[in-house]
């Protein structure tokens, strides 16, 4: 670049709010659904019943771990969605 040439400044685009991605939209619909938490609570008894029906041991532990994992996942998703609201 010669001494008489000027560097061109970058062209700035008008700022617009970013549109949420498809993932955020899907997760937002899950968190805002009034059926999400009751579904988590109601899925545990059938899992426990099925586990005991099959004759496997520790059905209560599996059901407890499942509901705990789903609640933790729900909480993490809700924090992620709030970040993009």
C-alpha cells in the first residue's frame, strides 16, 4: 500500500436484533408449555411399574434417577432460554 492510499473503513451494517435460532424456539416452546412439568411428574410411575413388571431390580431408583435427570435438564433448558429472551 502506498503512502497516498487510505485504508477503507469497514462497512457497518445497521444493527438489528438477532433472530432466535430454531433450537432456541423449540426449547422455548418446551419450557413455556404448561404440560412440561406435569409430564415429568407423571412419567415416573409408569417407568417404575414397567421396571417392576419386567422383574428388574431397583425400579424405584431408576424412576427417581429419571425424574431427577429430567428436572435438571428442564432447569438447564429454562436457564438457556432465559438467556436468549
